[in-house]
């Protein structure tokens, strides 16, 4: 090779290639491996995920939900910090944006805890809030990778009033629980029964045979921060006492039925 011939660019430093259709698998993999690296480096063991509308502000008609999400996150974080563990347990995790997400991150920060924001790049509405712990602020391009990280570390989910995005995340977790695709149970709390019973008619789903009666036990309702905290402590109490083991959720595999079992 002549001495004056320019050195070729390394493939992983070739921006046009990395942003191309051919390199999409690399970008998807990066949205798994980079958060994994940061979570391990920060000692994050597991999370409690808050969902809810980005449009819910303290001054609005449903503003009490903002303040109650803030208070619940503060209470959970204070409880988490009291646990005798070397790992960061039950860390508040939100979508990283405004509204209920901002309230959750703010409450956790006010209690002196780490708090996670899994933000998504959108043309409208979604901007990272300033209360997320700096090294735990993430920006995702792919919705499905962001959703994976919501479920991957979750020990519980609290769903405040929200719209399409909240319903999407909520039904994702309920479906994983219903179909036993996770190796652990994830308590789901629907905060504000009046809202949720109007928005989702779970009884009608049962009546029409779309879900089983036992599926209604996959979630509970809460009306105030103290009640929601008590529910989480009851459901997670024994686990909280144990020294944590690796936290990442695994798909639940069952042996395929034999011919005689089909």
C-alpha cells in the first residue's frame, strides 16, 4: 500500500454506516448493552416503575395525582434506603419526561435516592426532566428497547392516570404476567380507582370471556400514597429482607408438552 494512501475508517467509527439500515441491529444491541453497563456500574439492583401522563401538571384539574406521585416516590425511596443491602434496591424508574414521570423522579431525588429516567426521542411532548440522576438518564430511539428496560429490572409497577403510552406500558406488563413470561411476579398498582375503572372495564373483559376471573388478581387499586406504599411493602416485604441476587428478569421457560399431554 502506498505511504500516501489514507488509512481506512474503522467500521464502528464510520457514522454513515452506523446510521444506515444495514447497521440497525448494532443500534438496537447498543440500546441493550449500554444501559446494562451503566446499571451495573451504578449498582442498581431492581426498580419500581412509575407510569402516568406527561400532561398531568400540579396546576391542572387532576393535579393532585402529580403531588401524590411525588409523595409516593419519596416514601418508597426512604423505605428503600432503610433496607440493609449493599445494592440500590427498589429504585424509582420513570419514562424520564414531564407530568407523573417528573413527579416520581422529583420525589425520589428529594428523599436523597438515585432515580432513573428512560426517555424516548419524540418530535413532540417528551423532554427529559432535570430530576433524574445524571448517570441514570437514558435516551432511547426504539420503543421496544425502552419497554424491555422498564420490565427487565422491575419489581413492581405503579400506574397513575395516563393515556395511550401509559395503557401500552400497563398492558405490556399485565400480558407478561398473565402469560407467565417472567420468572417472577411483578405487583401492579392502579393508582386512582375512579379513573381506572372508568377507562378500562376489566369486569366487562371477564364477562365477555376475554380474560379469566383470576386475571383480576394481577393488579390492585390504591387511593393514596400511604396505601400504595403499604401494598408494596406487603408484596415485596420478604424479598426486601433478603440479600439481593442478580436482578435481571428472565423469560419463564416451561418444557413443551409431550404428545400425551396435548
